[in-house]
C-alpha cells in the first residue's frame, strides 16, 4: 500500500504537476522556452548535455522536426519524470500496483534465478539492468522478479523507441496507465531527431550517478523476432553511450517464456498451458577497462554493448538448463 500522505502535500503536488503539464501543452502550440535546469538540476555534470525538445531549452530546428503529438507526449513525460518528488510518488504507485499485478498474473509461472546478484550489491552509483528483448513485457517481469530492489529504488526509467509509445494516443495512454510514463526517455530513430535522443541519453547518464536510481535497458535496442529465443541481436550504440557516461553497476538479465499478447498470456496461464517464465540474473559485468574510453566513440559504445550481451548469452545457457530440469520434473514418468 502507498504511504499516507498529508492533504497539504497532495495539494502542492497536484498544483505543481498541473502547472508543468500546462507548460508542456503550451510548448506544443507555441515555442515557449523551458530551462534545462527544470529537467535536470545536475545536468552540468554530464559532458556535452544537449538542449532539446525534452523540455530543456527553446524550440530549435531539431525539435521542430517532432510532430505535434510527439511534442505533446514528450512534454507530458518530462513533467512526470523531471521532478524527483513527482517521480518518487509515481514510482511508489508503480511498485504498489503495476509490479504487484504483474507478479500476480505471472503467478507460479515465474521462476527467478540469481536474485542475490542484485539484492546484495554494494554500490555508490545507479543500477543498470541490461536484458535481452523478446517481449513487450520483459522489463515488467524483471522488475516484478526483483521487487525488493524496485521498492528500495526512488526512481526508475525505461527508455523505449519513440514509435507507438510517443507518436500515438494508444501508446501514450498505455505508457501513462501501465507505467506512469516511466518508459522514458524516448529513443528517436530519425536522423533529424538525433538531438532529442542524445539529450535523453545524457539525462539517463546523469540520473545513474545517483545510487537510488534504476534504469532498465536492452543492449539490442529493439525487440528480437527470431524464432530462436536464445539468439541475440547486435548491440545498439545508445546502451553503450549511457554506460560509458554514467559508469553504473551493470547487471545482465536473461528472460524467456513470455509472448507479446497479453490476452493469450492470461488465458493460457489460467488454463495451465503456458510455459514457465524464467528470469535469470547474473553477476555485475566488469567494465573497468572502459574507464578511460570516450563516451562518444562508436567503437567503445559497441564493444561495451557486446560485452554485456555476451554475459546475457551465458545466462541464456543457464536458463536453458533450468528449463530442461523443470520439464523433466513435470513430465509424466513411465
């Protein structure tokens, strides 16, 4: 349950949020400037932070390339994520409702391996959870599996590709209802929107300097549609950029056993025909030899992503063995 909060605090919170959303909506209609400090008070510590349509600076030729609905969704998400107080309240709602529901729906299907790798961590920086990407629900299941860590965190972010989540009303509504706009910041693929993507990655890197922050990212950058669940895509540079800038603790995760249809997952789960869902956590990846690497270098970004993917691939071997053992236990003996 959420902690009881005095009505005076709620009134102040609602007043500040309504004002922020109004500012965001106004920005989609007129080129109203918003200061960078409103988004990230400590942004000066991140090298080459870029002012962009994330609500951190005046409208430029770069963020004018965004559509009206993209500017609206970005302003809304920024209003929900840029204030630490607001973020903590929304995170408490996620932990109390969303992750609890996910765990209830998954039920006995959910098996967790190596949870001690994230619960017993001694760290001074943020935690980056790096997982393979097979399903829309991967990170939901991972956060439900690592519930003790999720509850202890104050802020959590899950960057996503902007397509659907930031350019359609259904995507915006799903992001708001299911994650309280925690699927943020958006990653834009179009070259003319590259500045927005860089600003979002710099924001994550700045946040990851705080030990109370957890970020969930997919080194592959996109969902794998390969028939083989153990086949991984090549690394995307955005993951490497954040890891090089922030130098967080990076924990690899392999998840398998869930599809992309929520209706099918619920029905098959009730019928008892759904396969087990296995979430395997690994030990933090040693990235100390990248300490002096230049975050903007493509080669360093790809290499660090590949090293993390190699660790995820090893967890896939562990998951496969565990799944085989489960199958042997549940199959009828002759």
